[in-house]
């Protein structure tokens, strides 16, 4: 195995241990997040490195924002919640020109013009993870964040556990934030996370 492959395996093992600890705390009913603060620029840079190779192999354009902020929430929990959303987006972006876009902006509108961001002093930050995959069926969308709810299975794409989005929602709400999903069948899905901004 190449040095790069060994590094990827070691990183996967570390993340598995992290996830195991978080899930153990969740199942025990313990608090999994605290009143910490997270620098989103560091989180985005780590996630860019983590998913760069996967996106490159699958010929998917993976975009991250230039505007970031500090938010309330523990870095490990927020990183893993965002990693789950990005992994899902890459998994479903199987079109010829697949695109996964991560956005970040003040308030609830990261899609606004970036020139407005620096002067915005809102109390919230919105993060979006959007793909251009097949979208989510309406009957699944209404129960999307419930445990063991799975999307449709397709040939060549193994079914998930149905726990990833439940896990994301638990962590984001533990940080005092919210998460929601908007989907357009045949065009893609966008997950929006709103968190409290640190002045």
C-alpha cells in the first residue's frame, strides 16, 4: 500500500474511534456537545483535505466557501456532522458533471452576494451543503431525520444505516442550531444548518 493509502486508512480508523465515542454517549443519553466555539475556516480546510481525493476520483467538483466565521459548538461534533452531509452529497452526485457545494454566510441566506458578507453583523451563521443528485422522494423527506429512515436503493450504491442524518440533527441541535433539507427531484438536495455566531 502506498504512503498516501496508509495515511487514509489511519485517518479512517481515527474517525471511527471518534464516531464510536460520540454514538456511545448518544445511546447513553449523555450530553455530546458543550458550550465550545468552532472556527469554521479550520473545519472547512480539514474537510477539503479529507474529501479531495474522493471527489477527484469520481470527477465531482467540490467547492468550499471563502467566507467563514466562529460559531458556538464543539469542533469535533460540528466537523463530523458536516462530514456526514458532504459524504452523502458525494455519494449521490453521480451525474456526468457532479457538483457538491458548501456555502457559508451570515444569517439564514448564504446564497447572498459574498460582497455583503463582511459587513453583515448578524447573530447567526448558515451553512449549506448542496448536491445536484437525484433528490429525495417526498415520502422519505418528511421523515428524513428520524432514525433508521433510508433513501431509495439503487444498483451499485449500497444502502446506508439510516442513522447518519439522525446523528447530524442530534449534534446540530445540541449546539443550539437547526438543520433542514430542501430537495428538487432530479435536480438535487440542499441541507441548511443555522448556528449562533460568536462576535
